[in-house]
C-alpha cells in the first residue's frame, strides 16, 4: 500500500491530436456506410474513370515496317552475262556508273539494262525478281 506521503511521478503519454470535429463524418463513411476496403476501391475506381477519360483519344499513327531490300544476282539484259551479287540500290549505283546514265527500277521511259534473279542458274528458271532501267 502506498502512503499518502509518497509522491509517485506521473508519466503522461504524449498526446495524440484527435480530430473530434470530423470524427462523426468519418465514422459514417467507414463504419456505417461501407468498409474501409470498399471505400478505397471506390476511390480507386473513381480515379481510374477520371484519369481514363482525360487520356487522349486520337488514334495512334500506324507503324510502317521498313522496306527490306533484297540481294540479287545481276545479269546484263542484252547478253545475259553475270555481273555481280548485291542489293538493288548498290546495283543501281554500279550500273549507273558503267552506263553513264541514271539507273533505277522505274520502267517509265527507260531502257532495260539489267535483270536481278534470286537464283544464279542459267538458263534462268523464272522471271527476274528486279529489273533495272536506264533513263
């Protein structure tokens, strides 16, 4: 038993602020209306709807695949003599240097200079894959 003469120091716990003015509203939302997990899900769903509606609605530009340039076995068109194995752009440059004219794959107003085949067999087993014309 403690005598009345003995003084016991009282240690008080640090005070935690309590918000008594909004406690009834929070109790209504959390306990009476819905559980805290349900409340969080509603907040997340609302944020998702709001942020999703703010997303841009314009269509994305389609990705155009790069044109793959094939390599061919190149033969002169008039003599069917084998020249080289290279890509079409390199063949245009080479045949342009050899003929001294502009060479490309456009047949409009041009003279056939070279044929490009995928297989180097002679006689050729099919039509040329690419044809080069000088202008």
